[in-house]
C-alpha cells in the first residue's frame, strides 16, 4: 500500500480526520475532530513528536506516521482499546525489574549466604569438639529449614509461590540421613559386601530389603554421614541461586534504567503535557507491579504443575515467561485505561465507536476508519 501524504498546518480532509482520531486516542487534545489541521492539531502533533524523540516540526511525515502506528491511507490502527499496543512504554518492565531484584536480594542475603556461614560454623564446632557430629547435623538441618521459612516470609507473594514450587519444604533430618547413608553405601563396594548387598535396586529379585534397612540404619549413625549432612546444609540450588545472583544485580540496573527513561519522558514533554505523561508512566508502573505479583503466583502454580520439585531449570523458564508477560500486560493495560480515561475527559465523556458521526459529512465505519457520508446505523 502506498504511503500516506505528508500533513501539515492548513491541510484538510479525510487524512487529517484520521490523524486527529489517532492523536486524540493517545491523549493529545486536538479540539474538534473536523478534518482541519489547525493550531490545536499542530500543538498536539508537536507534543507527540517531542515525547517520541522526534523533531517537533508539527509536520506529519513518514517517521511521525511510523511512530503513530498509523497507515494514513485508511488501514489504520485507530481502534480504541487496541491502539495502545503501538504506544506502550516500559512501566511494567520497570516494576518487574524492581520486584525481581528485591526477591533476589532477599534470597541471597537472607538464605544463601547465612546457610553457607551456618554450615561452616557447625563443621568447625564439630571438628573442634564443641559439638558431637550427631548434635551438629541436628542443628544444621533444623536451622537450614528455619532459614528457608523466615526467608519466604520476606518474599513477595509471587516470589514465595515460585520458591515453594521448586521445593515445598526443606528435607527432614530423617530424609537427609537416608539420602547420604545410601550415597555412602553406593560408593563403597566394601560396605556393600559387608552387609551382603548384591544390588541397590529394590525392583531386582536379588535385592535384600532387610539387609538394606540394616545397612542404612547403622551407616546413618556414622560421622561420615553427619558431616555430609552438615556440608549439604550450606549448599543451595545451583540454578536458582545463579538466577538470584544475576537478578540481584540486573534488577536494580533495570529499575534504574526504567525510572531514568520515565524521568526523561516527563522532563522533555511540553509543559502542558507533563502531568499527563507523569500519570501515564505511573499507571504503567502500577500495572507492572500488579502484573508481576499476579504473574508470580500464576508462575508458581504453573511450575508446580508442569515441572515438579526436581526441575528448577524448568521452573525458572516458566517463571521468566509468565512473570515477564504478566508484567508487560499489566503495564500496558493500566496505561491503556489511563489513556482512555484522559481521552474521555478531554472529549467531554464522548466515546468514539463505529457509526459515530464526525461532522463535515464523515463517519467512522466498523473498522474505525473515517468515511464520507452519513454512515450506517450500527
């Protein structure tokens, strides 16, 4: 389709009406939608150009039409409730970065680092004789689980749901004893022979359940197993911890960039448009907060359904997609609502819809395109 004409002050006609509808739908008041490129339309175009980092000439050239998301010949994107997709900014992403950075910082500072320090302290106390190895493993297990509980209380609802999707609760001491007793047994052919075990596979006809239980019980009281349990209390999930360390840095950077962009938009807006721009940026940020928290809850549920507790990489992937999409959608929807409210206020509450008579022998058809004539009854 051929490009639309360049429009400037003094032009008239259907193309100007289409432009006025688009500008008005974005919250820039053009006065009467009459197909006349007058001073008020010129002012609105310049304000839009300034906000989109274009030279504020007031001339609607190819670059301005592209930024408007508008095919000036008629196949336009002037559809209230949908056209906002072309002008959505970064408020939701900024909010998402803030929340993700907060949760990541809590995980690293309140869980990962303290768990490592506690494990090292218990190892030192056992080696120095301050604690028996049985006391050390009991304390390591209980305090690691207490750290997990306290950390989750400080996370956002979405962050807590994600954490619980990966691991509902910390392992009990009995579970740890069995896990590391089995590990010691599997790695020692001599112990297998000592307890008369030919296989560790419970499905095998050669598996001796009684001998296995006896071996696990006796090995489970050994210092070797206790030290393994204490060491494990200082280890956290590699994939989740790596993501937290990255997000802990990337979150504040993303938040700073987003806030800087918003401040730049507000500062460079025409004086009479700054309040509107500030409101738009704030609405996008608020929507992003709602979307991120809600997306976190959905991501936690989805990860538990799709991935299970033993698949942290899968859970991370689900979280990135769901939370990111929810933050974007929340920000975009809040911005769209804000623009609709502001546009409605500026037009005295009149809502544009298919069949609206625009004056001058023009109307909006079912695709919200300006046509000449009285129009159908819709």
